[in-house]
């Protein structure tokens, strides 16, 4: 019997295993292998997997778990302290990147609205690339890990605001009332999470913490439940997942939950990078090749330099500022979402949408190479740089 879902998973993971082996022998980052498998088997390659939207929807769970695990390893007090340090840097850098993206888009003849949206998509850095290539010991116990998480979360808030503007009405009309309701929803969600953890979740954990299977199910249910509630309130599932994690970070069971969910997170992240490669329309590449190379190249050079300058202005060490700058030197998965939403609302055309996608993929690949070959990371080719 032909089972398309099983066949798709067979192609994705068997293909990823084969390509990952070749990548390791060729001393290449594994992320390149996952994206290459998507491009090969997707509808614009061999066409063996046609329902990419289903795979992409499933893969989104990987990002949810990633943010949940980040929250589990951060104390609320330290997060607030980091937010105070990164707010100015994040806002200033976002303005610089958006302006650069707008100007380059105008130089290539894109109209004003499309150039604005392309510029907005350039503001953000990838949560997945940044966190996945940061060693666990640095992520959880070092200042650089706190700074990175704080900046990425601030960018997430800005990205959500941009998406709200795109989604708030028909024909580009902005519904400020809807935006206001969404901004009010954030503190209410935080209060709800704190109350639910204090009066329900911690009591259940204390009573049944010896039953590992129940702890596993409780963690997944809490993560996905708060993520969905956050989405219903007009925020994002990513913010909901992070809040779900950080509100139980003080529980003694948090590290056990983190270890239990890590393999599940990696499973879905493979799907995410596969869907990224599969969704890109290769036939449009010749039309946007020059623009994407210029835009991607400028961003790959500009982002590390801007982050370095701004962080040095806040008295951060030179080594740390360059380290963070290069780790955040790519475009974000939120940029892809902005491209899809704006194209769906007819605010941008297919060429502008694929320019954003091509720039994102290019920046993912090049940034991964830069980090894997020059900075400590879990998948480094050089033994002296490999840190788990």
C-alpha cells in the first residue's frame, strides 16, 4: 500500500543520513546537507515529495521545542537583566539592517512597498542557526549565551509586530486596535503562566516526578498548550513556548525535561531545514541571482560589523562582540514567514518573495560555514572547535 507520509519520511531521513555522511567526509556543515536534500527531493527538484506544506507545518514544532528548551535554562531575573542591555542594540541594529535592505532593493528596481517589506525581512537573525551552533555549555552558563537569547527574543517581538501589520487588514490597511489588543495580551499571558505553574504544574511535578513518562507528557502538553494559547492571543507560538519554559525553569525537574526533549527537537529541526530547501522555486533563481547575491553579501558583512560596533559601545569585550556578530550574521526564519505572509496578502510579488527566500538560504549557508570553521560549536569539523 502506498503511504505518502511514510515515503516522505523515508526520503527525508534516509536522504539526510546519506547527505550528512557525505557532508562529514567533505568537512561541510550538516545544515547544508539537510537543505540540499530538500532541494533535491522537493517539488522544484525531482518532485518526489510534493506536499511540502505538510512537512513545513510539522517541522515548525522543532522551533517550538527549541524555544521551550531555551526557556527551561534561563532564570527570569537574568533574562530581565539581559533585556535591559540588549534593547538599544537590537533596535538600533534593526533600523540599520532594514535601511540597508530597503536601499539595495530600490537599486534593483523594486517598488516602494516591496522594498520596505524586503528591508523589514533583513532585520532579524535566525534563532535556529544561532542557537544550534552555540555550544550547550556556553548557551546555558555563559554571558554570550544570555546576550544571544536576549537579542533573538527582542527581534522576535519586532518580527511579530511586523507580521501584525501585514496581517491586520485587507489591502495593507493597518488595524491599530488589533495590534493594541495583541500587545496587551503579552503581560496577561505571563501572569496566566505564572499562576498556572504555581498553583497547578509544580504541585503535579512534586507529586508524580518519579514517573518519567508522565513528566515527559506533562512537559510536551504544557509547551504546546501555552504555544497555542499564545497564537490565539495574537502573539506567536515561539513566544508562548519560551514563556512555558522559563516559568518552570526554577523547578528541579527542568533539566530532566530538557534532556528528554532534546532528541525530539532535533528530529523536527531536520524537517525544518528540509522544508526550507524544498520550498524554494529553483526556476526563479536566474531572475533574482544577482540581487540575492548582493543583498546577502551586504548583510553577511554588515551584520557582524554593526553588532560589534554596538556591543563595544556597551562595554562588551571585543572577542565577545565579534563572536555574537558572526553568530547572528544571517537572515531569520521569520524573514521567510514575512515573505510568505506578504506574498499571500498580495503586498509583494513572486520575485520579491523569492529574493527574500534566496537571501535567507544564502545567509544560512554562508553564516553556518563561517561559524563552523571559526568558532566553537557542536558540529565543528576541527576537533579544537568542537564543543557540545
